[in-house]
C-alpha cells in the first residue's frame, strides 16, 4: 500500500479540512505531518461549523484513526482545548487519536519569542499567527527542543526550566515586559499554569512511534491519507521566503514528518481555491486592491479561521499553481469555493508575469523586490448560483470552460469541485476515488 497526500497549492486556507472530511470514508487513517496550531481547518457538518487546529480532519468519523506525526509541533494548551471542544460535540478524541512521541512541544516562552521577534521586525513583520511556530522549529533544528514523549519523564521539568531560562535570556535582550503580552488572552504566568495542567491531561493520550505505526498499517493494507497544513507557497524552502511558515508544507514534508519513504507516496491531491487569498505579509502578484477584491473577500467570507484577520484576495495565479504542482507531484486537482465566483461578468487568470518588460513563466528569486505585473487571460463569468447543484451536468458552460482552461494550462485534471462549505456541496468528477 501507499500513502495518499492532500495539500494546499496556494498560501493556505484552500479548504483542505472540508475535502479531507469528504474523503475520509475512503481511508482508515488520517494523519497530519507538519505545522501546528497556526492551521485552522474548517469543517461544516449538518450546518455546524468546527475548526480544527492540530487534530486531523478525520476526527468526526468514529471509525477513523487520526495520527499527529512527528513533524507537527504541539502546544499542549491548544491541543487540550481542542480535545475539550470535541468532547462538547460528543467526540472522544482520546479514543481514536494517536500522537507521535517525537512531535516537539511549543512552550509558553516560544509564544513570547514569536511575539517579540515579530515586534522587532517592524514593517517587515511576517504577519505570523503568533502560535510559536518559528521559535519552536528553530529549537528543534538547533537541537534544544522538548518532545511530547518527554512529558512522562521525571526530568521533564528540568528540561523545561533549562529551555525556559534560555528563552528568558533572549527575551531580556528584546526588553520584554510580561504585561505587554497576552497568550490566548492570558498573562504569561496564567498561561504557563494552564499549559502545565494541559500537559497532565495529555498524559492520557496514546503516544506512539508513528513511523512504525504507519509502516505496519501500510503492510496491513490500511488506507492512509496525509493532510497538509498551510500551503505550498508558504513552504520554508520554496515559498516566498522569508514570508513563509517554518516547515516544509510540500509533499517532501510527508517523508520527514511521518517517516515515510518517498517510494511509498501514492496519489497526491492538490487543493486549489477558485481564486487566491493570502493572510499576513509577503508577495502576492495577483492581489486586487479594488472592489473586485472586496467582493471576493465578502462572497468567500475570507477572514482567518485562526486569527480572524481579513484575507488579501486576488485572481487565480496559474504561474504559481504550476510551480506548486511541480513541487508536489500533484496527480489530482480539487477546486474549492467555486461558488464564490458566481456573478462576476469576467473572470481573470494570471498566465505569465511581466518583470522589467520581460514575460516570464516562473517565480523569480527576488519575488519581494521585483515589480511583478500579472498578465491575465480573461474568461466569461457565469451568473447562476451554483452552490446548491447536485449534478455536474447542471454546471454552467462558462464554469466548465474555466475548469478546462486551468486543466489544459497545468496538465492535471480536476477530480472534485467543492461548491460550498457543507459535505453535501461537493461534486465528484472522478467517481473512482
Ligand atoms: P506562522 O507560521 O504562524 O509563523 O506564520 C507565517 C506566515 O504563514 C504568516 O503570513 C501567516 O499568516 C501564514 N500562515 C501560517 N499558517 C497559516 C494557515 O494555516 N493558513 C494561512 N496562512 C498561514
């Protein structure tokens, strides 16, 4: 057996959570492999909205095993809260959630470091979600981190204090003052107390060596789906550096974030929103600053599910999409939020960039400093609301033309179209998934 992968091809917020939830009946195991609670995967089930930050989006299916792999970084306070919220919805996460012992912990001081680093960057700030992602991955790579498997060790508190002291020394150099920073609405001291209480609760989690678990599950013919977080253009190596997150959001992250060999990767689903959005700072060649951008934001309810920030909106960028498909080896495309484009007379897609008068078809290295002008191809829009359609035959011709144009440009077919947030608002093009 091979492990299938589902990931975002833009700057995150492509609607991955919903598609994982829709595909979950085809799988026995859903697993996260990178990122942390900077992610916010929204699922709408029976009109009820659920936002997951750390737990894989298969958790609402009682017979699915959900695995948080070693490449994910975990804030115990947030994971514990997420488990509590699920309990209110009658989902017992302790039952079918397995977590890698090798996943690193986000300490309260990592959250503070994230905040002081961002403040110090001034105008050049990344626009981080301030969940402690950058500082925690820095400590992991710097070989200073603490892993989830350490929480049951009697030396855990010594390790914690050692790392905390180190962080406090850095914080002092940034002239840190406790009263300037709240974490999840709490003072540092209160947060730290709740953090330790959460660590106690998490001792009841099933901690595993996820690489052995995944390997055995593949041998046992279990079907596994790896669920990406953020998006390809936020990848620490291939995204618009330094305006990126701190993990490999691309397919290679599955290998390192779960311990899966490259030859065991199967189908790769690439999720692409029908237009583009981005939260936080950084280049966005097709960004719209006019009423069309506002209309996309309003129609698409484009406000961050983790931070509530308004998302920047623009037309679909096929140069960037082709790059993302190349990096990930995407074999199957999924279009999300197709319904949001209803009612536009004209729809534009970026097919080249113009830099210093020259037409180019790649993402330039100095993407931040170059003046990139998108070159658009225009297609006719469609009037009809498509959010309640139940069959592919009912889709307007103009919508089909839009899909065909994208498929022809990037050379990969669409297998699924999502026309709204609900499970039922999903049209399967490929019936053999
Ligand atoms: P960080 O990973 O929280 O440090 O944020 C780094 C950049 O990635 C910022 O621009 C964030 O807005 C963006 N980002 C992080 N996680 C997500 C996500 O799940 N969706 C969309 N953008 C994200």
